């Protein structure tokens, strides 16, 4: 664990108090497919004979790129340590995850993963990476996305990967999401938000002290109804009441005009990590007796950013216009930091 002794410099000098800091991240890996066909999945574009000519060389480069970005996540505040847990989306299967954590930057930290094969037609799933020295897993459940409209009953999409465990000796739960795409109406993401709220409320009913983090590629901005109305996310800590969640990303988009992915030259912020009120220092006492939200960050590295051309300034993705760019993802990773008095 990384001892953080300079977060509150003045207080630390007066009281000689030490603090622990933990990173909790999320990253959409943009189609981390292996090169083999999975029976029953529409993964043909990511085969050697597919439209992307996805071969061993491209796959190995993708693994190296993803592992570099994941290992860097959180190191601005936690150099050499990085995140305790990272939710990821758009991963094909456990084989790709096994190859990912075998890459040197992640292997050096003994990063492990949690994954449940889901029903998505393309075969992309959510997963959770974690450092077992910092986080221990208690239980794993993949809650299916249930179609609320009868006409969609035969359509299957990503579920909600729910992992309970302990971080710094405290009970936490992480719900990793990848809500339906923007090709679908807002109703489907709002439906996802309603379902996640039920999962969250049930977890709290079982253990009111459990600290819950909902993270993922929501395919909606913090300003959309799925987040503000149906998941009841608030943009200000003091306004986050019982039953609500706090969304630190709202003001990144609204006030700073920045985000995690770019469309037609404008930023969206689909990649979010929101939290229950028991993670917040609502009164501003800065006691940090239990795990408490400290700050948030969109992880930006020069190597993650397109440096020239039409999409200059946006995320450097793997493919663009059918051309292999040997990039990273069309999304940027995000991280929140939790602080606790040692």
C-alpha cells in the first residue's frame, strides 16, 4: 500500500497523521478480441480473415498498449502502485483477460481479474481487474440486462457485473456496466439505470455500511436522464442524499467542457464512476476515518491522444476508417481516489 503523507500538508505537519490512498478506475478497452472464433458470437471482424485482418501481431500490440494504459492509471497520485481495482468493458473473453494480465506492467503487480461470460451477441463483456494485495473478492454475480419491452425479449446485451469484496478492510461493491449503445433510444439506457439502482439498493439493504461504486461506459453523459433521474446521481456532494449517488464527472463536462470520448469534434463523457453517499465527506470535516472520496481524474497521456489529422486531440483508437492505427481506445480511462486515515 502507498502511504500518502502529503495530501493535507498543513494537517499532516500539525498532527503527524498518515493517510492511505487507493485508486479505483474504469477503462473501455475498445474491442479487446483474441484471434479465435467464439462459437455463437458475431466476432468475425476480429479474425485473421475478417474485415479488420485481426492477426497475432495486432492482438499482441493491443495487449501491450492496453496493459501500459491500465498500469499507468492512477499513478499520477500513486506512482509505482496504480489502482487497486479497475473495471473494464469491451473484452471478448477470459482468454483475452488472461493474456492481458500476463503483460509485464500488470504481471509485476500480480493483477488478477473477475469475469463472467455474458450473452452479448458480439461477445464483448465487462470485467474487473484487481490487485489482490489491496482488494479481496467475496462474491461475483452477473445480473442480466432484462428487456422491459416485450418486443425486445429475444435481444441479449451486456449484464451488470457485480463484485463484492473488501478494500482497506471495508465492505465495498463494484457494479461494472456497459449500457446499450447510442444506436438505441435513450429508453434502453434509462432501463439499464433503473435495473442498476435496484441492484444497488438491494446491496445496501443487505449491508447499509457497504460502499458501492457503479462504473462503466454508460453510453450517456452525466447530464442525461439515465444518470440524473433514474440512477439519481447528483453533481454536488452536499446535495447527495440517501438513495442518491454522487457523480463527480458532471462538472468535468458541463463546466470544463472536457470528456472521455470525442464525436464530431465535441467531447462526451460516457465513462463514469459514481458512488453512494457513505463514501462522501458531506460535512467537510476531513476526518477520513473510513474510506472517503478524495478526488477524481480523467487519465490523459500523450500516447493516448491522436496527435494529428482529422481527429487530432481525441483518443487514439485502434482503427479509424478501416485503417489500423496501433492505438489504444476510442475512450480515455477515468479514476477516483479514496483516502483513509492510517
